C-alpha cells in the first residue's frame, strides 16, 4: 500500500505536479469566493469608465487608471482633479486623506501568509476594502497565501474590465439610466452585514463609531469630525489590543 501511494503522489512528466494542481485549485476557489463582489465591481467600473469619457478624457484613461491606481473612490475624485488641473500637492493630499484608512487594514490583513517579495508587494498594492472584507471573515482564516493573492488579482481584473468596458461602451448607455453608482453602496452594505455577523462576540463597530461621535459632539463640537475619527481610531486600536491579549491567553 505504501509503494502504491508513493507512486501515485509522485509528479510525472505527463501530468501536472502537485503544486500546479494546488495552484489551479486555489484559483478556482478564488473565483467562487470573489464572484459576488465581482458582480458589484462590474457595474461600478462601467459607471467609472463612462464618467471618464463623458469628462472629455480619452477612453484608455479608464483602463490605465484602474490598472495602475486601483483606488476606487479616489479614482472618481481624480477625474475632477485632472479636469480642473489641480496642483500635484492637492492630488497627493486628497489621495492620502481618502486612502489613509488602509493603514489600519494592516493590523489584521493576512499578509504574512503571502510568500515572496513580489507577492507581498502586489498584495499590499491590491489591498482594497473589498479584499480586506473577504479575507477578514472567519472562513478565510484558513486561506493559504495563494488564494489570498488570487482573490486580490481577480478583484483587480473585475475592476479593470468594468472600467474599460464602460469607457468603450459609455456612449451607448442612455442618459436616463441611473443607479449604477448605487452598486458601491449596495456592495459595502452587504460586506458590512457579513462582517457584523462574523463579529457578534466583539464590541460592535457601529456602536464604537456612534459613541465616538457623541463624545466628540459633547467635548469638541467645533472639531467634531477630527475628534470623532481620533476617538474611533483609538477605540479600534484598543479593541484590537484586547483581542490579541485574549487570543494569547487562549
């Protein structure tokens, strides 16, 4: 029995090796895991591509921006900034303020499972809200690094494909069609509900946000937004530290 098992498991010149089979398996599972989010990415990308061409920019701007910037909401803002010929410092500051939340994603994103410098570099570049939400679920805690990378790559491709299609076909979309932009709101709502269901045992994030806003309104009503975000950030860090201590004791 031992000999038969060894022969069966040995890679041959006529068939795929075990790592190759595992890679394809992870790719198939990543397609299944990312398909629902992809359904939200496509119409949103189409709306972005159509907006690019309607703003007077060439169609290839949409695909290039989606591939190289891959900033979601910042890309929508960038259209107006480019159209207004905003200074580079303004563009950089806007990009920082819009995407600064990604700093906190590093606290729990499973980058340590991704192997290789190139893989880690791409995984950091492709860390979006949606990728973070998918990899932060309880079921995703057992995902290997390959599946994490495949999910991120597929989300990236959905966004590029949607934006390119929207730029090329945007002129065909009737002016009366509305609601494409609502795909982003609907997508975030679904992801937030999934995250809440996964974290029922933790102090709910909406409650932390509400308490932070109320406290900021009481102590610093003139600087409500800044103080509220600072309190909310401190609360998230404290909750994360408490969760790590609890996990260490277990």
